[in-house]
């Protein structure tokens, strides 16, 4: 459960949950991914877009009640050496034979969680199982998005090994909440993925390569700020909580040179592509027959407007 512990400061409150992207960003990624889908999928996913949006965070919530869930969200690649992706076998059986199943679980199973949920989604499409399709789509998208967050690929997942505790939430929650409304979200249409497991490892490898930058830029910035300017108090519901200040967050966001936007865009494109590929591998079943409640004229109008915004790179506002 280590990556789901909130950060407390002087008993005042929570900065942000040290989970993945943050609830707001996960919802934004899932909702936008719906607009990457082709005609054969679009109507079904749009009819269920609110479910997909809200359940984008179900995999995180599951960690409260399921002790086996946490390892699905990370992969401590650096445990396996400085160049881990040249040593860790991609196939689970081979990796377990080399390192043991207990070791793989201890240091995270994220790429395998992506592949497993992908093939479960293929089977759900083949069965025409609406509930399973929606649940697995939400979970698969969540794990894919987690793979794009660099600190999910290192043992120093919250900067706790380098005196940077809190950087996890700063990068993955605070920055998207403050700045993502200004990002360009048009990532085009979903593309077919030939090898889901290899693609999951490719994403993890890319994020692992970014982890050092995430930590190094924050260490550099920290030297320029005192606590009085690094942190601020904000009203969250009925509580005052200590958060990274706007000035510190803006400076960090600038140092990262668009990294958060690039990772969010890539998460959207990949989420849509994994959904699309699973549907193709299932034989492209007719999803229109699975729409339980057709959209009203007003709902279709609003979604068409949202699609038009997406094509311009913009999105509708979501609650934060």
C-alpha cells in the first residue's frame, strides 16, 4: 500500500494523495480517450462516457480494500539494475523463473497488469459482456496511464530516498490540477497495437528514463525556495491544507518543459489505442447492440460539442 499513503505536514492536512496521476487527471485522460475511438466503438463509449470517467479512479480506490491491488500500479525498474529493461524478461513465466514471483510482486507488476487487463477486455468484447467491458476499459486505462507517470518506475517513488518527500503528488496531481486546462488534448485517433505486452514495457521504459529528470529538477528548484514560499495554505472542503505554492508549482512546471502535458497526451492516445486494439482482436463486435440506454438528443448534442472541442485541442471542464 506504500504508493497510496497521503503526505501529512505538521498535522495540518494533506497535500495530495500519493497515488497515480491524481483523480482529476485520470478522469480527464479517460474521458478524452473516448473521442479517439473509431465509428464502430464511439457510440457505445459515448453512451457510457460518464461511467468511464467516474470509474477511471476505481483501481486506486480498490487499494483500500484489496491488499493485492497495489503492485499493479508500479514497477520498480531500478531494483533490477541501471539498465533493467535489458535484463527483465517480458513474459511473466520467464521473469518469475529468473527473479521469483514474490520479487516481482514486491517490486511491482504494472506492465503485466496492463497485458492481463487487455486480454480480459478482449474476452469481454467477445462475450458481449457490457459490465465487464466497461469495468475492464476503466481499469486498463488506469494502468496504462500509471505507466506514463515516471515515479511509478522507481523505488524512489516519492523522493523519500533523496529528501524530496511529496514530489510524487506535486508532479502527478498538483501540476495537472493547476495547469492542465491549458494543454492541447487533440492526439488524433486510436491506433492498433500489435503487441500489448511489448507496448506496456515500451511505455514503462520511456517513463523510467524520465524519472531522473522529475527528481533532479525538483532538487534544483528546492534550493531556490524557502518553506514560506514553497508551500501555501488552501481551503479544501471544510479543511485548510498545506499545498505546494502556485509560485513553486509554476516554476517546477516550467523546468519540466512540457513533460506533464506530453505524458498526459500520450496517456490519452495509448488508452484509446489499447481499447481499440482489444476490440479489433475480439473481431470488432457490434457494440451498438450493447447500448442499454440510447442518448437523448440533448446528450448527443453536448457530446458532439465536446468532440468538436477535442478536435480543437480543448476539453470541457471537470470538477477538481
